[in-house]
C-alpha cells in the first residue's frame, strides 16, 4: 500500500472548559467561609461590584445619580441604563458570556440570569434577628463580649520567674514552655532540643525537673505514665506499687486483672484501690485552661417541619453573599473612557460582575434543589430517626433532578444541613446499601451501625455478644451482613472486641 499525503475534513464534538465555566464549577464545591473569602476578593478587585443588603440596589452617590440623569436627558445612548443592559453588539469584549452552564445548571432560563433575589432564596433568617444591633442597641448580644481567658502558656510563664532566677535557666524554661501543647504535654526530642540551644543535657534536665512542679500538676510530661506519676507525686501517693502499675498501663487498658496482679504483686482489693486513684487523675491537665476556640458549623440549609406534616427546606440567608452590579457607576465611567484599553477593562469588569451575580444565584438554587431531593428521599430519617435512614447514592439524586452526578457531588461537599435532629453534612445522607435477609428493602449502612451500637450497649456482663452473635441478631431483624463487616463497623466506632468488653465489665463490677 502506497503512503501518500492527503487532506481530510472531520467533524467532532468536545467540551471546552472556559475560565468562567471552571470558576462556576469551583464555586459549587466551596464552603460558605471559602465563598465569603472569594466574594470579598472580587469586591476588592472589581470596581463595578457592590455589597448588597437583602437584595436591594446599593445607593449611588448623589453625583452619580445626577450625572446619570444628565446622560439620559442628553440622549446619549452609550450612557443610559438601557444601553448597559442591552446585548452591546458594538463591543465584542462585552458580549454575553460564552459559558455553557447547562451541564451545571440545567434548569435555568435566560430570564433567571439577573441579580440574586435573596427574598426568594434566603427564606427566613437563621439567626432570627430583625435589626442591625450595634453595641448598645436593642439587639445586642452581651454573651458575644467575653473576657479574655488565660492560656496555659501564659499561666506557666507567670510561674517561670518565681521558680528560676538564672537567665540561662529562664531562657531554656521559656523555650520549653513554648513547646508545650494544649493538653500540657511536651512533645520534643531532648537530644535535638539540647543541640539547637547548645545546652548540656543535664542542665536542661534540671530545668525540666523544676518546670514539672508547676501548676497544674502533670504538665511538661512526655508520656501518659509520666503525667500520672507527676500528679501522684504532687498528692504524695507515688510508691513502688503505683510505679509498677504505671509501667503496665497497657495491661490496665486491656483490663487484664490477672496479669496486673502478677506484675505488681498486690491482692485484688488493693489493685482496685490503685485503679480508682488512677481514674481520679487528669490525663490532660492543660485543657483546664483557655485553648483555641472551635468555630461552630454554620448550616447552609435549614429544615423545619411544616403545618401539613411535611418539611420546609430553605437556605440560610446568613451564608448567602449578596453582591450587585453598580450599573450607574459603569455608565458614568464609560463616558470618560477614551482609550481602547480602558473600554476593554470596563467591559471585562462588567462581564465578570454579571457572571459572578449569576453564578451565586445559580449556586444557591442548585443547593436548594439538591437539598429538597435529599429531604424527599430521606423523609423517614427526619420523621423517625436514624433507624429509618435509607441507602442513597449520588446517581439516584442526580437522576431525580436531571443533573450530573459530579454536580451533585460538588454541591454536597462542605455543605451542612440544620435539622430537628442536629446538624449533618449533606454527604451524611448518602450511604451504602446492605441487603435484606428476606429479599426485602435494603438497609442503610449507617442505620446498621446504629443497630450494632444499640445491641452492644444493651448487653450484660454475663452475656457479652461476639461478632457472630451480633450477626445472628441482625439476621433475625432481616439484615444480611457478614461477620467481617460487623467487625469493621465495630472497629470504626472504636468499640473493643467481645473479650475486651467482657474484661472491662467484670472489672467495673468488681470496682463497684
């Protein structure tokens, strides 16, 4: 066969990911905090964007309104709001967005591409506040103004000059204080620490010995056994038997009483007295002081029961950023723009602003649509509890609302739903299925975990359930599950094995 060159004409289809489409996809999977940061950055970068308030148009400056009115009376079509809102065929850079949103927002018509209507999307306010409420106002929350708490490192730093007088000792002591974690433990390699400071190991050990006498007792410990030993020394209860018990904490964790008695050399009654003393100690003494405050989760969707027995699904208005396009300012500035670079910049800013408003609107609508379908699919959970949680996957929800699975996956990432049973991540409602033993309806893996925990919590010390016993009880309830699956779920919930639970219950009974 001869090899020669020829021309061919072929037709093919491909999806082009424009920058606008890529950012629209990114917005879907952002949490409310990440979205707020993104919008704040856009507000600083784009002069045509204005922060909105409850969906109202931002108030323009008086000179903006006056100049805009003059532009309309002069009959300049390039300065009117109608010209700004038109297709602007004369400006190629300001044409409509060349972004195909149909794959992400398939239910959106052209009429819905306007500004964000927060009254339709937000529903009722999550906080329920009716006013601004500045300091001294009627709606001021006095609980939000709290005094500063004393941290552990500040507390230790106050004791340092009282216990150490030499500058070298204080220098080493301050470095050790800086290395203490919130629980009060010193997680450091002493060899590396001494090498970095150029200090002698014995000298650092002497300073550490003084620091270990600080309040609260147990700080600067390098292990749990050392932390408990420091507290026992402070109580004058540290003796060779207690020291032997601390050396065998692994046996104590396993509740192996026989080996503990053999290792320590005491009778059962004295051993249980020592165990009670250990239980009275604080394994994390540093947590008694102020630590980093954990930011509570702010839900994106709020679920509440309706009067007709159903559920009302609405977005949390507190997590919806409100931005508006200041077209009046664009009208005034565009009249003074003469160079092509200025006109192109203004057109780009207008295009980006319109895209952002539309994308935020569609993001909110998509979250609301997916949330409503989740509530419809998991109605039994919201009504009766976790026992009635159904197996659900992304494809089921995507097919029901005519979206792609990837879109549903992005919507449910880092989003939370406030219900009458608590706050849950949207992905919590997507669980795998476990087949029924009688060819009935499949069971959710999350509800099976809850059932396993119920069985273990209800067991008695004289009849501890093995994994095989749990399998038989579940099969009697119509759940077909393997023993290794039960073991996997049990370990995921940090529940010990039947042997360890039996020892633990016997030890608790003897102590009681």
